[in-house]
C-alpha cells in the first residue's frame, strides 16, 4: 500500500480531437510530443530522428515545413514512421495545402502570419475535407500589432484575445477540429495566459514554453510553467522545447508527467540527498542503477536510500527499494523486506529485481 495518494486537481474537461489514431483531450492521456531539428527536406535524417523519438516515447511528431520540397517529403516520411505527423507552417498557406495532400495528420498554423482570412479559411476547408485537426499557435513574440496597442504590450489578456479571435474565425467557417496553444518564454505570462484561455474555451490545449533554453535551464523552466498548469488540471498535450537533442525533450516531458502522477513510463528513481549518516558512495550507486535501467519500459519506482535509519521508510514505499548501511543493505519489494545484501551487490540486486518484475507484481502507483 502506498501512502502517496494525492493527485493533481481534477482535469479540465475538453473536447477530443484525433491526430491520426492518437486522441488528444476529452480525457485522453496527456500526450507527449516533440519536434524534429533536422531539415525536413532530408527525409532519411528526419525519419531516423523520428524513430529515435518514438523509442523515447514520443506520441506525436511535428516537422517544420518551410519549403515546397519539405512538404513534398511528408508522404515519404509518413510511410516510415509509426506516430502521427504534424506539419508546422508559417507564412505560406500553399505549404499547408500541400502538406494536407501529402497526408499530414495535423497542421500547426499561426493564422496571424498566413496571409489573411481568406487563405486561412482555404486551409481550414482543406483540413475539414480530410478530417485533419488544426492547431492554432499564438506566440508572445508575434502578437498582432492592434492587440499590442490595445493591451499596452504583450499581456495574457492580449494573447488570449488573439487566440479567441482565431477560434471565432474557425467557428464562423464551421471548423471546430482545433487544438489551441499560447506560448511565451516568460513563465508567469505563459501560466496566466493559459489559465485565462482554459476558462474561456474547452478546446484541448497544447502547453509549451518557447525558447526555454538548453537542457539544464529549459527543463527547469518548462517544469515550472507546464507543471504548474498540469497540476491545476489544465493541458492536454505538452511539448518541452529544448536547444539540443529532442529525445531529451521527450524524457523531460515524461519526467514532468510522472512527477504529477499523470503518466507512467519507465523507472522513477527516488534517492535521498545523503547526509552525515551515509556510509557508502550513494551517488555512484544511484548513477549506476540509473544507467542500467535507462531504457527499461516497466513503470516502477525504485528508491535508493543512504542509511538504515530513515531509509527503510521510503524504500518500503517504492516498488523496489534499498536502505544502505556501511557494509550491508536491506532490499525491499512492495513494502516487504526481501533480504540483506552486501553493499557491492546493491546495483545488481536492484537491476535483477526490476528485470524479474512481472505484470502480476503490478505497476507503480506513484
Ligand atoms: Fe541521511 Fe538516511 Fe535521510 Fe539519506 S535517508 S538523507 S542517509 S538520514
């Protein structure tokens, strides 16, 4: 029995859209998405990266479509991957039309820069004919001039007004297969704008922090921004934007979702900060276990604690846990003491317990 039973706030009920076979919103699991950083025109490199991201757990992948050649490659990419493909379009509505012809599963568009209402509506009609949803992306960096003037700069109210204006245009055109995002690099602004948006609409929301930064800074900023909203029940799909390998984005996204008990994937490591009671090199032990289990797909919590005084409590709460003494350690599984082991057996013992874990043992409830 686990003592950690609290959950984030009840999730806001949103409409459901289907990106290819993947549902978003309407009670579906919060979807993890990412974006390739290859040139989309290079089909082979783009497919390679998408396959890596699939392995990491990415459920929806977006590619930039800045040229006709990139749009023309989408069908070839689609045949070689296994997750829905989203075309990211700016400035040229013909690229959106071509992406739809090539089988894109979703179009991401900024209606403010696509060349006017007529062209936007042309894209909506084409998407509607194919049953493809559209994500309207509003970015703090490209808020319309009139709204900047009205709101005295980039404000949450201005961003939400922009998104609601775009939604109205879609609805007037009879198109409601929508996902909405408001992104900003400023975290309080991004949080406030999405809270406001969530009050005003029930379309599913895509959460993200733009220009979040490199892994170290970007994960922290995204965890605060996206995590705050998720904890309030807001958000249906997330993308962590990092300067670097997109596989790290996917890993970080699951990290945030797991921390809030919203998704399960892989091993959740719990380890103590060590203190004057620690008698072994706990950092090294934890790093070795983490490395050995980094590609493990079983959803389990593993606790590695530095002493036999306070360690057993936490180790018992995990699926598999260890409380380390000076030369020996106590190994736990689902609250039961399994046996005493030698300190140099800890890594192997934990890894073996994880490998031997069968579905009958259950999955982590943390
Ligand atoms: Fe210190 Fe033990 Fe707590 Fe780790 S579990 S911080 S070693 S008291």
